[in-house]
């Protein structure tokens, strides 16, 4: 269906389980460093604890405080998917809660990323089911709005395409294009190894601090 304002597109395939698993355990901060430090969420918070999240995006754009199209998206969700909802950042009404979490768990869904509000956060914490949102409210959703499924959405300023790889931890959420994933994975692994080596140098009081003065000197020279 392609009617403007009510666009329901097929599910994008995304990365295989094997390729998704390669990103498990990689810090979002390390991936962000390798992506230019200029993308990813800033204001969405984990509502479930510290369990990380890796999965393929099924996207929904919905009217503020309305979850009709989110319910429709459940017809497409598969194991390993992440429900990514652009609710316009509105936090007056929650668009997902405990009951939708239970349905997602039954389908093997990896987690929720909601640019809007959620409720029943105690249930998310108890279940450890990954859920990132902009806000929390007890006010429930409406169910009479239009929307779009599996179209490009914006989550806290981050563009997300259907099928993107979603990686999230306590620091925030990143969306990665599937074609970019192999190169990014390789660079992120090297980045983590460098940081591990730096940590070992700190523990052994062997950090070379000369680069700080060298950088300041270079900046002074550039300003003259």
C-alpha cells in the first residue's frame, strides 16, 4: 500500500544472524568513533538495565502518541529484529508497554528503540528486554492514527533505513547500513584493541603524554 501517510512496505532482510553476532560485545562508543563521531542517538535512554542490543531494524513512523501502526508492524517482526519507532519525540502518551513487550518476546524480537515515550518500565527492567526511549509516561496510547511501516525514519536526529543494523548499549543507539557493516566491524575491532593496549599502558604507568604538548604547539603555530 502506497497511499501518502499510510505507507506499508515489505520487510527489509538486513544482516544474517551470523553477521549480526559479530557485533555483539562491541561498545557503541567504539563503533561511533569509527563512524566519525557524528551520528547516533543523544537523548534516548535505556529503560531495561544494561543489556546490549543488536538486531535488524523494522521501522515505523507513527503519529504522536498513537500505536496503531506499531501493532500492524508486529505482523512483520521476526526473530532478531528491532522495532524502531519514530513517534516524533513526543512523550505525552506511551506507544509501547508491557503487553507489547510480551508479544515481542514471543516472536524473538531483539528489542525496541522508541523516539517517544514508553510505560511499564519496571516490567522492562525485570525482563531485561532491551528498550530505549526518549521518555516515560503512564499515559497510554491512542489507536486511530495513520503512519508508515518500513520507510526511512529519523530517530533523535539519526536516519534509520529498514534493515539497518541496530547496535545499542548504555551509551546510546547506532544505526549501521548493512553494506557498511563488514568494513566498520574490522575497523571497530582494531579500535577496541588499541584501547585495550592503552589501558594496559595506563596500568603500567607507560603512557606517552608527549602528544598533548605537540598538539598544543601545532595549534599555536596555526594561529600565528
